[in-house]
């Protein structure tokens, strides 16, 4: 079956792209009374003004609200998980990888849970952070179909320059909220992103119809579940005690790791800085989630041939430190392992690179992993991340992202990176002269 998306009809925004771009520049500069703003579609103008009042950056990247593991857990339990086959059938018939568009499904807060569709388009959109786990609410990225549809509670189309964030302006999108069929609260949002074909009147009708079909599917599933449920009433559940809902270890560019543990509303967030040795131990346990024997953990922290007897006193001290944060973070023994998943900012960067979000990954990379540590396990992780980042930049990143990589210490003295930047830049780019000068200086000093 061929793709249902066609570029045979271009959308017709109410104002020219040039006018919209100039109006956007005036709004971002704070000139809310500029006459050109009055010629922008009201739905777009109002959204721009909300973003401006909320101090949303006009070129910022969306934040990533989930790691890969947390995302899998969250979306498996999401009400829209059971409707994904229906969504794929209606919005991505035939060969999704060659459909020409991206279909995204987000939750009520604008966080993208599924991003599927055309492979090439997904690679390109990853540069602006349009990836699973990213937050695309209006409060984070400004005017874009997913967030604005959630803000208004109705389907929305945003064409090219109408996006508030300049990084998103090459794209067009159509989105519609999905409502709970009984309570009418918003469960999530369906979005189609691509070129002009993603924001035609036909696209809006198809996305709206899919949202209504999903709501009907949810209602049918509930009625079926009620009919099959036993008649006996279940015993009331005891309230769960406050627990750690999310824990992250920050080790990039830091000698003293920062541990953040977020609980429910009653317990809030708890933050501590760890000693260098405790940081090394906890990082190894976070990376090796299956657990480590005492011998292996000692080798990763102290070096080959290290005795577990050297490790045990530090484990006792680390347990006491972590108990003050939460008993759920205290490592178990035989093997040593953490009872809950501990995210790390280093693994977060690797996950972003794997998802094609190169610009977001580079922004999240704060520097080497525990730069002063010589623990073998830390050194291996540090060099592995550095190598993966470099290889991805050289083989997959756009020229803008590669130039940004060339400005950080890891890429600044890399002649291969600078030469590739030179090859990718247009012949008349003003940045070429500076790159040539840097290359000549590096080669002269070699």
C-alpha cells in the first residue's frame, strides 16, 4: 500500500513566510505592538505571546524528561499504548520508513512517547530534539503543533515559520489531542510532522479522525474489561509509602559526583555531593545494573588484582551516606547491585546519540566522566563515551552540530573534525577562514 501522505497540495498560511519571519523577530525582541504581528494567524500570534511571556528560548532545545529505561516503563503503562497498532494502521499505512512523514504520540504533558515513520525524516528531526522522551509542550519549545494542541484542547496545524523555535521552522506539523472517552480529560496527543504535506486540510482531517478512532477504541476496551471483571469487590489498597521515583548521578565534567533523588510531592528532591571514591563505586553500580561480584567491583574501582577487603569498608561508608537519602538506594550484596535503576548523565548522552538527537546530546555533554578519576572502570566509560561522541559527530551530525563539537575541548584540536567541517561548509561561508587558520596552526605544531 502506498503512503497516504501526498505533497500535491501546499498549505496556504494567511501571511507570507517572510512577513511571519519578520513578525517573529519583532515579537522575540519584545515589540508586541508591531503591526506585522496583526497579520499573523491569531492562533499562532496568541501562542507566540504565551511563549514570550513564559520566557521560552527562540532557539533552545527541548529537555529530555525520560531516559530510555524510564521511558519504556512509563509508556508501557500509558493508556495510549494499547492503541498504537491502530494509530500505525491509520497514519502510517504501507511502508512507514518511506512514508515521508513522522508520526509522534505524546502524553498529556507534551512528552513524546513514540516517534515513528520515515527514517530519513526522523534522522533530520533528531537534530532539533524531536525524539522519544523529549518534552514538546508549549512551555518548553513554544509554538508547535503537539504543545499548542494540548494547550488549546483542539487540533492545530503549524506551518514552517509559524513555529516559535527557529530550529523547528523548516518543518510543518498537524496535531490533535486525545481525550479520555468518559472523563474528557486529555490523555495525550497525536502529531504528524514533515514538509508541507504534513499540514494540509486532508492531513488535519486524517489526524482528527484518528484521534476519535483511538477514543472509541479505548471506550470499547473498557466496556469489554468491565464485562469480564469478577463481581466481587476488591479490598481497598493501602497508600504506598513515599519512595524514590527517579534518581540520577551526574558525573560529566565533575570530580565530585552529584546524586539527585526525586520522590513524591511529600518527600521532594534530595541532593548530595559524593566523595571521589563513592562516586566511582556508585557509577560502576549504575552502569552494571545486573550486579557485580566483590572481586570485579574492586578491580573496576582500584585496579587489577585489588582485594575485595579494600572495597568493603568503603561500601559500609557509602551505604550510610545513601541511607540518609533513601533506603531504596542502598546497594545490595552478593552480588553488589542497586535495588532501583540509577540514571547517569553519561548514559543519557549515549542514549541521545543512539536516538539521533545529536544536537541535544552535544548540549547535554558537560565534559569528561569524572575527569580526575583513574579507576579502570571510570576510564573505560570516559573513553567509550568520548569515542562514541566523536564517531557520531564525524559520521552522522549536520555541519552546524559538527561546528559546535569543534568548539568544545574534545573537538577543538581534532584536525579530522576541522577538515570535515571545511568540506561540509558552503564555499562562501565566512567560517571557512577561521577553520583554515586553526588547521594550519595545529599542523604546524604537530
